[in-house]
């Protein structure tokens, strides 16, 4: 699996870098900001794991065909959209660190400060908003320039379908992040609501979409597409549960994100919801002061971590994870698929169970 | 001209309303926010003048063909993208009023306040950011579903081209808005830089793009496309100069936007730049306190308006406008075009010279 995704990333990076250089050349005629934006976007876009792009190539490869330049272009388009969404996400979460580097909004806020502009934070966010939009439109252009058959046309319509789901799931996430942690009984989300949000915010987007895009471009049968859609949801929900675990337990040096930012942002995760359910009255009072607090101390994070373990939340979450892993394995067994590809799908399950970043 | 654009708006509205209803039905399965977002988006999107959508139909009609459902879909897609850009624009400008109604960010901030969430302003902006992104992706979907020939494929690639120009021109606009008004000699933009920003932020996007999209779909010759591109730039620069005039002199009841917001936001317009050039030292001191000030009084706006007139700025701007109008008229005369369409293009020039909203 690691070799497949590393190879994919290299190939996508080559296409992306060349395409972004072309776009920079075109847009630098407009003004200085264009060239500057690309200088920020290139390391940001190519600095990720390129999981989604890799999955496009995986879905395409399943058909037995050798990867084509158009397949890599599809993968590059998906990575571009993903980075643009991440840039907007960092504005909403007011995050300063991503992939071990300052977020695009933090970079622009710094630039505004250096140049002594008014409203540096807001200016930084506004410029990052534009940079994200820029990402969407150069992605649209790239995707549209993939050689069009009726098949690939359906692929891009699917991008519209699934990313619009992400947008409304993200609204839910933002809303819950501003709400107190089950401060009033019944106000907070249920585990069911959380898992549904994971499905739309992450599952269908991170796994189903790229798998189906690649498989469609490769000419897969309708039944395979339906199986990949479902499989993607399972893998994606696991991926998000793990992501939220890393948000609480992760090591900043490995993750490239600040420790405890999800706690600070009062993100509604399966961990928070279950913890709240298990906590006693005095613990709840303490948690209420920690989640969403501007200033989080190391000992607060330690308290949350300990409580998650001692209150049995970890073992509850493990049960959910195991259940999704079981369903995903069953689905993979039922698919008609070459052994090399089956092996990678099974490894993806293990990756989602065990990754640290 | 008014009849043409009113008819176009009706036809685009029918297609847009039906399409948005379909998307609402699909996305309301994700969560409550989807349905709620569409209830806000529909009046917002259909509440504009639909100038851009009308120009798509105009460009298509120039070919002599009767308008087709696909041409209206192209127009609807352009209007969707425009509304999404406007939603993001209102976040950046922190505007509260648009088209006579609360902006989407103001609507969400109000919702967050009603529901007693934390950080209502930021939550409102974040939700509006998502709503704008949602607009982009349902627009992508709509445009992709227009019956594809190699021609229309080129049309959507062009959308990517021109809207990415808008994004970087918008960055420039944001940046200048945070900078003091020529506080240090030579720091502010020149008239040339302003006109270049107008070209990319407005001209090519509001006029060239829709005209070329429609004309391409209608099968126009390459020379016509080049003429429309140039004509669109002239018309668009005039449109933006007028827009900025309305921002200073406009009547809130007619424009649907708060009076003086451009002055408050310290927008760098041709009016501001020329005014600064013409102002004496004591006037500059006074202007420095007015432009970009959070609290603008009626008398401040009155002062700026008077100075613009007494210092000869109005007549200078009129010269620029007349020069663009002359060039646009020449271009139109050189085009091979049916008299009914020529008449509308000439009326568009007058519209840009005289409109009040």
C-alpha cells in the first residue's frame, strides 16, 4: 500500500507542479498576488499525503488498465479541490498550523502584519478565502481539460454531487463547534448524527468519490461502483474517527497540527459525545470549562485523555471501529478484484485502524 | 435592452428555481442545513439583475439561433457562480446588506445569535463561506450537465480561466482596502493599476466571459469572440467605474446597499485615487480620517461628495468614461451583427453611463 501511494503521489506531483506553473505564468499577468499565491499554494498542495489522488489512480488501476495521463490529471484535480477545501477549513477553524507549516490564512495574516496593514487577521482570512476559490477554479479548468467522453463528464458531475454534500456537512460541523458540549440535555448531537456527519464530511468525499472517479474512468461495471461507494463510506468513517482520535491523542511532531486544537474548537466528535455520556456531574462541569476554551493547558488535555481511557470511551470507540472494519472486509471479499488490489484495500483498513498522522 | 434582459431573467429564473429545488431535495438528506441553505440561496440568487446570465443568452442569440434549454442552463450556471462569489465578497467586506436584503453572512450570524451560539460573527462568516462553496459546486454540476460538445467543454474551461483571474484581482482589492489611502506618497495604486484591476475583477468576468460563453455555444467565429472579449473589457471597466460612483453617490433605497460602505471599507477606486491627487494638504488630512473609518457620519460622506465635485474629479472620471464609450462604440460598428443586437449593445453603453443601481 505505501509503495502504491508513494508512487501515485510522485506521479500526481509531477502533473500538478507543471500545471500550477502554467497557471502561475498565465495569472501573473493580472497582478503580483497571483505569482505570490502560487508560491504559497505549490508547497501547500504538494505537501499532503495525496490519499485522495492515490485512490483515483487505485480505482482506475482496478480496471486492469495502465494509468494514463488523463487519469493522473483527474487525480491532480481532486487533490487541488481538496487543498482548496482545507484552506477554507483552516479559516473556519482559525487554525494556524497544517502539514507542519503555517496555514494559508496564517501566512497572509503575517504578510499583512509585516506590511503594516489594518485588520491583519481579517485580511489574512480574506486573502486565503480568495486563494481557496482560486484553487476551485483552476481545478475546474484542469478537470474539464481531461479528455471528455460521456464517462468523464459523469465523473465531474459526481464531483459536484459529493463536494456539495461536504459543504453542507461542514456547515453542521461549524455549527456544532459553536455549540456548548451537550450543555443542555438533548441539545448536542447523538452518536448517530456524528457518524452521519462523518459519512458526508469525510467518507463519501475522501474515499467513495476518488475510488468511483477512477473506476468510472477505467470503465468499471455499475455494481463495482456501488460497492466502492459503500466501501468508501466505511473506510471514510473509520478515517474520521481516527482523525479525531489523533486530534486528541496525537503527537504534534508527527501530525503537523497543534495538539488539542479540536478540544479548543469544541469539535463535536464521537469521542466528545461518548465522553460526555459517561462522565459524572463534577466531571461534566470540568469538561464544560475545557471544551471550547480559548486557553487550553497541557493538564486540561491530559485530563481529557485520562478520562477517555478510564471511562471506557476508548473501548466503546474500538467497537465501532471494529464493526466498520468487519463490514469493509466483507464487502472487499465479495468484490471481483485482482489480488494485488484486494491486498491494498485490506491494508487501507489496517491503516485507518492504526495510523498516527 | 430592458425587455431583452427582463425576458432573459424570467427564463433563467425558471431553470434556476427548478434546478435548485432538485438540489435541495438531494442534499436535504444530508442534514437540516442543506434545506435551510437553499431557502436562503434561492431568493438571494434570483434577486439580482441577472446581467451576466442575460449576456450569455445575448451572445448565443447573436448567432441567429433561437435560445435553447442548454443555453439557458449555461446562463443559470454563470448566475450561480456569480452569487457564490458575491456571498464570499460580502464576507470579505463584512457587508450586512445586499440586494436590499441581509447578506448571507449577516443572516447566518443572526441565526447563530438567536440560537445563542458562541462567536456569532465568525460562525456567520464560516457558514456563509460554506454556502458560497456549495454554490460553486452545484454550478459546476449544472454546467457539466449541459450537453457536451467540444465547444461547450471549451466554454467551461474558459469559466475556470476567467474566474481565476477574478480571484487574484479580488486579492488585490482586499489588500488595497486594508492599506491607507496613499498615506505614503507612491504607496497607493495609480489610476492605471486601478483600471487594470477593474478589467480583471469586473470587465472580463461580467461582460467578456458571458458574451463569449454564449457566442461560443452559438458557434460564433473566432474573430467575433475576440471582438466580444475586448468589448466586454471596455463595458466592464465602465460598469465598475459607475459601480464605484454609486458606492459614493448612490441612494440606498435604489441600490439596496448601505450608503458609504466603500468609503468605510477604504476601497481603492478611481474616485478615491483621483480625489487624493487633487486634494490639498488639509483636505488630505481630513480624508485620511474618513476613508476606512469604522464610524462614518452623513456629513463625512457629504464632504467626500462635495470635494469630488469641486475638485474636478467628476469631470476627470467622465473623460475616462467617454473614452471607453467611444472605443466600445467603434468596436460595435466594426462587428458583423444583426441590427437588433447592435442596438442592445449600444444601449448597454448608455446603461453603463447612466444607471443608478
